C-alpha cells in the first residue's frame, strides 16, 4: 500500500493554528498565523499571506488589541492588491469594519472602509501576451503534473503564481512547477 505524500510543514502548522483558533486559544494561534503569513509574503505568495494576516488580525481583535488588528487587516488588503485581487479588498474591509464597529471602534472601522475605497495602484506586471503566446501558455499549463514534485500538494492552476508562460510556483511550498513535455524520438 502506497502512503500518501507527507503534508508540508506549513500546511501542518496552518492546521494547528486553525484548530487553536476554533478552540478560542487566540494567543497560541497568533504567532503561527503571523509566521506563516510572513513566510508566504517573502515567497511572493501574496494571497495566502493576506489570508494569514487576516487570521492574525482576528486573533488580535479577540485578544483586545484592535489597533494592531486594523493594521494587520490593512497590510492584508495591500497584499491582496499585489496579488491582483482588488475584488476581495472591499469585502475584507467591510467585514473587518463591521467587527470593529460592533466592538466599539468606529474610527478604526472608518479607516478600513476609507482605505478600501481608495483604488489600489495597478501593480507593474508583465507586458500583455499575444494570442499565440496565450495559447502556448495554456497548452503548457495543461501539461502540469497533478502534484507538486517537491511537497506533494495538489497542483491547482488557479492557485499557482505564474512565473512564466506555462511555469507556475506551488501555492504551498513555493517550488517551481514545470510542464512535462512529450519526449521526441530521434
């Protein structure tokens, strides 16, 4: 019987932090979420990093540290802009503002909403692809392996950070995942 691939260290830590959060152990969960978020940000995995900072903000709010929670939420919003997910910024700000407002911090809630209303600067990105380049990249992406060769995590194209046409970066461990090309007979 073949054993399933071992979960990466980050995934194990994330499961532990979420377990602590559900149990109401916010002080124990906070450093785990913060560490994972910083590591993801350093690797350029901006959306997972934003999610980690949002969980850290939730812990901070539950621990009675609303200003720090608002700061972490603002940082998460800036990471969502870098990730090209401005669609999530407004909903994140509204949810966080509602929680802050309910707990008696209307000035912090207003700050989050105001930041969400300010359109983020468009991140400098690669030049637009031609149709031919797009089709080639799509064909290469279709040849990606089902699992990351480094950590064994499932490869989900929508969760990858694309580093070049058809070449992605694993959302879990940050390893480069290249398409498998057919061998040609000589």
